C-alpha cells in the first residue's frame, strides 16, 4: 500500500458516493423516528460498503478465510438498510448463527479472565464458544445502537484503532505497521466524509465495524496474554454496555422486548437536551454530542494505556465508566422530562 493507492481509494469513494447521492441509492431516511435525530435529508448508507472494500484489499492475506463471515455479517446489515430484512428477530438469529459458526470454525476462546471460578467454567469448550459468541453479538448490536448519532461509531473505532497503533498491538495479529496505518487513515477519511454529512454508516457499516474489532481484539489478547483481558473489554466498553444496559432497561424496567428500537439511549438523551436547550440545529447538535462522547472515551483510553497489564487498574476504570454512564443516564432522563413538560 502506498500514497498513490490511498489517493485513488479516496477519489473512488468520493465519486461513487456522489453517484449514490445523485441516484438516491441506499437512502438513509425512510421516516423512522430515530432517523430524525440527525436530519430528514436522505444521505446514502454507503460507509460500510467503502470500509468493507478497503478492508478486503488490506487484510486479504492476513484474514482471508475470515472474510467469508465478515461479508456475511455485513450483508445482514445491508439487507436491513434495504428494508429486505425488516424483522429484528430474524436479523438476531442470522447474526447469532453466523457468529457461533465463526467462533467454532476459528476456535476463538477466551483463555483467561483472571477470575478463577469463571476460568474453570470456560474450560468447557462449548460454554467458551457460547460466551465468546455472546460477547461479539453484544458488540455488533451495541455498535448499531450507537449509530443513531453521526460520527459516533466511526469516531469510536477510530480511537480504538489509534490505541492499537499506539500500543503496537497490531504486531500480535501479524500485520505490518504500514498496512494498519493505511486502514487507520482510510477510517479517518471516512470519518471526515461522515462528519461532513455526505454519507452514513448504516446497519451494514455498524455491524461490520463491531464484528471486525471484536474478533481482532480477541485475537490480540489470545496472542498476548500478559495484557489484562479487562483492557480489551475497556476498549469495547461503550458499545457493549450500551447494549447490555438497553436490554436491562427495556426488559426489566420497562417490561418491553429488548428488540424494539427506541430513542432513549444515552447519546439520544444528550442529543435531545442539547437540541432543545443549547443548539437548535440538529446536525450541529448531533456532531457536538457525538464528539463530546468520543472525547470522553479518548481520555479513558489514554488513561488505560498507562498500565495495560494491571487487571485491578483496568477494572477500576471499567467500573468508573459504568457508574458515570448509569448516573448520567438517569440524571439526563429527569432533565429531559422536565424540559418536555415545559413545552
């Protein structure tokens, strides 16, 4: 990979995306309530298509067999965006089946959680496969939840990529630094185009990024077990906890199906408060909230890399994030309720 390849890739993305806009291909706006958080303007859901294309080009040799499963997960998202796969239950079933087969086929296991009792349970290969599959499934769908705000998902995984590069963890998946840098800069380019409101990730892009970063980080940990497993968890804490919290909130607190979409995730509460009280322009409010959240996560990641092998250190950071998220969620829920009562 060189500067010429990167330049050609950038030009092709801009040209193809312009065609998508012109021909109204993969339009983002179909009238769903959660889509109104960003804009009623139709933007192509083309981010995942471009990311997958470059990913295949870069990682064809390193992850050649993995690509079959990556493309399968991507297609579930694409069919969802095209309104072919409308049922959340069917999407979840297909994701679960593909991820479980993927985990078994590549023998993906968590070798140690540094908790003796849990490690004993995970010695059962079948339970270990189920656990890893569940973790990946949570991240994939959690990433999709976060995609309600423009740049939030791309920005988050751009930060994770930066941390992987900063700590040189790409060495543990036998990847050349220049190839990882090519991926990093292309991801940054798509982030900029996303920031300019010219494309969205869509379900296809969110599923793709959640799946790829889940298994890559699991591979890194299994090849470099001196780092704490909770450092890996911390790198994925936000989409993971967003999904888990959403399940608890819908199923236990609200007695609703966890599969039903709603505009009550933390980032959506923040957006609605910002949009009603501080920034009336939806696009600007969207970008401010998304990047505020990512700045917070950048600070968390920057602290975490100071001691990536210390489990207690990583667990404390993880616990602090969960407490902050939970407190902020209920506090903002009350604030939004008061604001809505004023109107």
